[in-house]
C-alpha cells in the first residue's frame, strides 16, 4: 500500500528552479532514501511533503491526505526531523519532549524515547548546553514522539560520533519494524546503503535514478576490477588477451585487471594455466559512492565534522 506519493512536483524560487518534475512513491513500512548533491532539491522536496513549502505545481499525498489542504490531519500522522532544527536555548530536554508529546492525541512514552536515544542523562540539561550530537538526538526524538505513521528524517546522523550513528541506525530500523514509513535524506552513502529499501538520486531538481541500493550500484557500471600480487614472472599478454579483460596495469609485483563478464574466473583460470600463484587476490567491490558519481558526475560532499556526544 502506498504511504507517500509525489507526482510531477515543481518548485521555483524566482528564476531558480529548485525541483523540476520530481515523482516517486513510497510503500508503507519502507525506508525510502533520497541522496544528491547540495542544492539538488532534496530538502525542498521533503519540506513540500511535510507541508512546509507550497509547490508551484504537481501533487503530494501523505497517507491519502494533502499536506497543505489537510495540514492538521497530516501533522497528527507525520513526524519531521529537519536538517536545520532549533529550539529555545533555555528549554530542557525533558521539557521539550513533554511539551511536544502534549501536541499529539496518541504519543509514545517520551521517557522511553529519551532512554532509547541516550538522552536520559541530559534530561535536565538546557538546549543551549547540549553538544551538536545531543541536539541531533533530541531532534530525532521530537520527530518520533507523536507516534507517527510516516517520519521524515533529513540528515539523520550529522554531528553524531561513529558509534552513535550506528546506534541511531539500529533505532531507525526498530522504528521501521513497527510499521512506520521513513523518508530519509542523507549525505552519508553508507547510511543510505544500510538503511534504505530504495533510493532516489536527485540531481538538478530531477530524479536521476531510482532503485534499490544494489540496483543502483549494479546500474552505475558493469566494470569489474581484480587486484593481486605475483612473486614470479608473468607475461602481460596472458591476461590482456582474455575476452573479458579490458585493461591490465602493473606496478612492481602488483597487478590490476579491469574487465567485464566473468572476469574473476577468467583471470583465475589463466593464472592456473600459466602455473602462477596469485597472492592477496581480491575483487574490488562497487558501492553507493560509485553509483552517486555515475548518476550525478560528482563525488558525495563530505559530511560536517563529527562532534562528541
């Protein structure tokens, strides 16, 4: 069943087209990732889904509701954690969670949520005294306290240390397992690949590609690479003349063979016939970073420096 549907979304700011005919659907219980370069239209898209921006044209459905026309009903069903979230400096963690909890008819227990996100020890700490990572965790907690059916998470773990990032991933997977649909915007390719059931690559305000993480990686290139070392003489032609091989690079005793098809078995067979033993033989695995570059022509931007807490 479809939880979110975006059709031909278009949004312009003056002469700048931020979102240009974006369309996608998100199934109930799915984690749907959105990745793309800075300024690609990701945040404008999710803010439109949240009802914070009014599209110039196109349509958006959140659980069958229009986020602009049915704002109050959508707010009861939608949790939002945005990239730029801020709260009054003097408010304490527990006060913020209790306050936000009061906005909803059927909230989760905010004390349990505070514990899950590692904020119990900071319950009486004022917002201005929190570290960047702690502020991020509080933002996530406030997005989930209303017991939403759909949650938008924009830059979910920016500012968190590596262990806190992985703990947050586990939490989000637990939330998804309860049936919550999640729209995830991230600059972290490992995060998108780990969490997302499907991913939309947005570039220049358009959807450049949409598939599962494995599907995007497979579509980004059919090139394979095999690396190994040899401790005995080997004529380059033994490998270069194989049908599946497109290139051979030799640096000292280190070999890099590039090709397609059954490259690994072709190389292994040729080495065996030449009675050459390969050491440290490994296949270079493609990842989502490679797919990002293939579909956008740019490497993913470096995330903000990690902060303690």
